[in-house]
C-alpha cells in the first residue's frame, strides 16, 4: 500500500500549503479538513484504523466545526450574505472536493482490496491505551488539563470586549433605530445602500 | 501512587492549586488586592513546602517525574522569582488594565509549567511543561491588549514558539525512533555509538531549546518581545521561563551524557561562542533599555553555556549559581523599569533615566547595582557568577569559549556603564509628581528592591555560604 501512502502524503502537503495561502478563513478551513482527512488515510494505509477514526472525529469533526462556527459568528451582518454568494463559486469548492474525492477513492480501495496488516507490528488494544493513560500517565493527563485552562483563560482575556459607555443621546439614537428596524424591516432592506451605519 | 510520592509532589500540587484558587476568587468577585495577597501567601506556602519535602528525597514517580535536590533547587529559584514578579505586577497592572485579575491565573500556570520541567525525566512531561509555559506566556505577553506593540509581541512569540515546539516534537520523534523510549534514563541505556538519527534529533531539539533561551541564531524574537511585553512579564520571561528550560536541559544532558558526543558538544560550544559575541555586539548601539536587556540576556545565556559544556557536578553548581545571580540582578533592573513606567508607556526610553539619581537616589542606586552586577564588577553577585563559570571552564581546558567570555565581557562594560552615566547626567526639570495610589504596595516594592540589592552584594562578598547551600542540595 505504498502508493496510497505517497498519494495521501502528497494530498496532505498540497492541502496544507493551500491552507496557509488562502485569504478567506473559510476557504482555508475547507483545505484544512482535506489535510486532516489525508492524514487519516495515511494512518489507515499503515494499518492503524483506530487512530484514523480519531483523527476524523477529533480534528476534522470537533475542532474544524468549532472553527467554522466561530468564523460564521464573526461574519454577522447584512452585506455578508451577498458576499458569501460571491465567494461560493465552483473554483472555491472544486479544489477541496477533488482532493477529498481522491482520498475517498483511496479509502474504498484500501477497505476492499487492502491486506489486513501491511506493517509487521504489535497490535495495541484500545483498552491498554486508556489504562496506561489513566494509570501511569495520569499526571500528564492532569497537566494537559492545566494546559487547556491556560489556553482558555488567555483567549478569554484577549478576546474580551471593552465595555462601551455611550452618551445618553447616542443610546437613545440606537434605541430609536432598533424600534424602527423592528417595525418596518422591508424598507430597511430596500434602502440598504443609502442607510447610514448604525452608531455602535 | 504511594503516599510518599504524593507528599513529595506537594509543592507542585500547591502550585497547581494556586491557579484554581485565583479562579475561584475571581468568581467570588474578590478585589485585586485580595488576589495579590492570597497569591503571595500561596507562593510562600509552596516555598515552605519545598523545605518540608526536602528530607524525603529523592523520590521518583515513574515514568514521568523525578523529584530530587536538583529539582527542588531550581523550583525554589523559580518560586522566588515569581514572588518578586508578582509583587511588581500589582502596581503595574492596577494602574494600566481594567481587568488585572486573570493575570495571576496565567502567571501561576506558567510557573507550574516551568516547575514541571525541572522535575521531568521523560519527553512527555518535558513537552507538556514547556507547552503550559508557552501557552500562558502568549497571553501574558499580549496582556495589555490595547497596546499595539504588546499584541504584536504576543503574535510574534506565538508563531515562533509554535514553530519551535514542532521542531522539538520532531526531534523527540526521531530519538524515540532510534531508541524506542522517551525516558531520559532508558534513552541513555539504549544508545550505543552516536547514530545519525540521534544526532539529528538532538539538533532539532536544540532549535526549540535555543529558541526558549534566546540563544543565537534563534534570538530574533527576544528584543521585540522584551520591548512589547509588560515589564513584569518581561522579567518573568527573562528569569522563570529560562530557568525551567535550562533545568530540563541540564538534566537531559546529564542523564544521556550529551557532552560525550563530539558533534553535540561542538554545536553547544558554537552556540555559546556566537551568543556571547552577537549578544554583546547587538547591545552596543541599543538605546532602548528593554531591548538592551534582551541582548544582554542573550550574551548571559552564552556565558551560562560555557559552564554547561563540561557536563560534570561542578558545572551544575556553576550553572545554578550563575542563574541565581542573574535572576536577582535582572529582577532588580526590571523592578526599576516597572516603577518608572507611566500609564501610557513602559520606561524603556533613555529619557526616563536621565538624571534619575538627582530625582530619586534610591532607584538610581538599585539600578546602578544591577548594571554593575550584569557587567560583572567585583563585589556583586554577577562577578562571582562569572568567576565560577570561568573556573569551571578553565578546569576543563575550554580555552576558546573562556577567552571569548572574557573579551566580550569587556565589550559589555561599555553599554552597562553608558546607562549608569545616564543616571548621573544633568537632571532635566522635574516633572509633576504622580500620585501614589497604594502606599503599602509601593513600600513593599521598594523593600523588595532593597532586599534584592542587599542579596546581590551579600552573594558577591560572601559567596561561600550560598555555594555550600547549593552543594547540600545537589
């Protein structure tokens, strides 16, 4: 299964290069998913299906979904809907899809024709992994918890918004505008281009 | 885990608990003052527990940790530095940041990372310790997020530290591939003649360690980060983070006899020599005092590597003594920078120091003592540190590094003395005096500075007591 290994490695490298050269975060994330999937196929090809599944579940699944949610939440606004339509052209998703399709084909070949254990190695049960993780390496696991805490506290501090104290006139202005929006959304949309930016 | 092992871990458990205690205090809306005082007491508790567990040692917690006198000594130095840095932080952040409390969580977490490295005997604990340290430092450097250069410095550190971690992991993977183990002692056993894979692995790990210690040619971040980070955080980077990394480097090198591999030895000797030369030359033209201290720290860690090269018990003593002297010195220098900083910017411009002696003789005296110690003038700790490093080098016959050390120290004198001459220059018209908001903490900070300087002189004049103390632990 050396060919599968080389093809997936190539895909992983191409996809990762695309990640760091894209300008739009969402486009980069699409390629990042492909990159993770390529790594998963590499694991599958050397006979480690459990790690391959973990790679998909943890990285391509959980982490990327978080990234995408955050990116989507950052892009709130009326203009973004139009912008998104412009961005969602075939040239954007064609690249990742082709790469993903190659990976899928490889996986199908692996699952149907691949021999069971291509590498001569000892098989470690999942149970033994978890027992050693919660046995002798328990302190490392707890320290990893502190590592996450450091990341979260740091991100929470740097991402925190400063409290804005508006002058009362500005606050009233805001309220008026909000009421106006609630009452008559249609006129707002039709006058989208002329409407001045609401005072933040 | 046996009760004995748990007891031996007590200082580290306390340290980890400190960050959680601070989180709880924030949740219950404790004031900045309360958090500062509780944090201080907790760190004192850690220091006391270090003495309490001293009798039990050495205890090893297989496979990750080894708690011995060596680890306690380095952890003790780290805790001492954090006590001082924490004290400086209060005034600094109280005035500048509307949200100074999370700072202490991050401070204690990064201390935990550095302390974990001192007891590591395994690549996994080394890496996790290093990552806890770096991840907390990213946020600490960019803590004043309204200042552009702080965010820039944090970003630079983030990218470079992440890259260096990748190098470290790849190096570890190569060594694991060669020896089939990640424990230092097991690596030492399974390692026969020096193989290409092993040396490549060591070379890649040197990149990461060189980055953390800001050794040439991995030093490019140092000046920008030192300048951009808040002054207390800069002093933390200059002391705690480097002590932790150096401790683990020492333990690793000692266990696998790193210095007996000619190529590895050559790499470290070369890094030491170019760090000493480049650090001192780059500092010569530097006006900004924080950048100057960054370059000076590059050259000081070059000196430290000269003591690291022999790789025997004597070199451990020399390294620890030098690190302790350097930490005392740099902490007192950064203490002055912190006190002089105003709301808008840190006191890194030479104008802050022009004629300081005529305005505030106490601060000027402390800074003068610190600069003299950095330059290695007799009667200061810096001189004794350099002397011991030189003795270690000469005993081993390392003539080239020792010669470079002496010559570059002379260059170093120029820029340290330039700052001192600035302090005694013609005084400009005194600006309006700023109101001191927290008289108690100002007094505490001044007391800490005076104690630091007295320690500097005491170690410089009577080093034998300290050396005996170090020998008793090692």
